[in-house]
């Protein structure tokens, strides 16, 4: 399990560190901002998970391999020519799906290793899978992807349920679950699967109010 856990951690760190760095550059952040968003995306979910299950977050900083991997990824992304990054954009959802699957499974395995109950395993899976992305988007001044776009957190929850209930064990089972989560996330993106939403719109009087209402309608249409 140790090898599987470390491999999933590395996959998630590379995918999310890259996404954080690219989003920071899209928002015209400087080198420090790129590093902060990259590290937040890579480790934010693990920090949230450890805080809620009562495990010291300092254990994250003692893992030199993971920190070095994130830093190297961020530096490489920062140095890549803009043309390369532009070509990366169409497949960014795929790498985000890899990060989601890797971190949600890793978070669930982490909680199982700590002998936590099933409910905590599910929470750890969701927190690790989406936490870094939420922090990344907030720091970038964006609405978190997980709350507004295609189905995202539900697949992290599915990882926690499957692992917490012991329905898949071993490397083969973990690899199969990883592939399923990536596939489900990509299907969500391709077909536009979304959870139900309810939007409240209150009419405002006057020209200023009409402009606000029109802006909100345009935002919802995006």
C-alpha cells in the first residue's frame, strides 16, 4: 500500500501543482504568486484533511520528495514557452481529472491507514481530492470550479465510499478505481453532467438594477 500511496501522491502533486501555476500565470501573478498557487493546489487538500482528522499537518512538510516534486513542476511550468502551455489548455481537464482521482484515492487510503471510520474516510477522500483546487481558485479570485461546473466532488466521494467499504483492495483494485474516476470526470466534462442547482434572482428597479440583473443572467449563461 505504501508504494501505491506514494505513486498516487506524486501524480496528484504534479497535476495540481501544474494547474495552480498555470492559473496564476493566467491571472498575471508574479513568480511568488505562481509558487504560492502551485503549492496551495498541490498540498491544500492534504492540509484540510489532516486538520479535520486531527493529524499533524507538519507531516506534509517532512516529505521532501513531494515538496521537491511540486517545486520542480512549478519551475518547469513557469519556464515553459507560452506556446507549449497554450497547447496544454485543451487537455487541462484531463490532468485535473488525474489529480482528482489520485488525491481522492490517496486521501481515502490515508484515512484507512489511520483506522478511521467509513464516514471519515469519505470526508478525507473529498477534502484531499477537491481542497487544493478550491484554495487555488479562491486565491486566484475565481469561483471554485467544484461548486459551479460539471460533476466533480461526487466522484471524490465515490472514491471514499468504495475504499471505505473495502470494495476494492490491492494495487489492481486501486488502479481500476483510479481509471474509473478519471473516466467519470472526463465524461462529466464531455457531456456537461451537472448537479441540480437553484438560482435566486431578485428584480431590481431602475437602470442600474436592470444592468445588474442582465450581468447576472449573462454570468449564468457562461
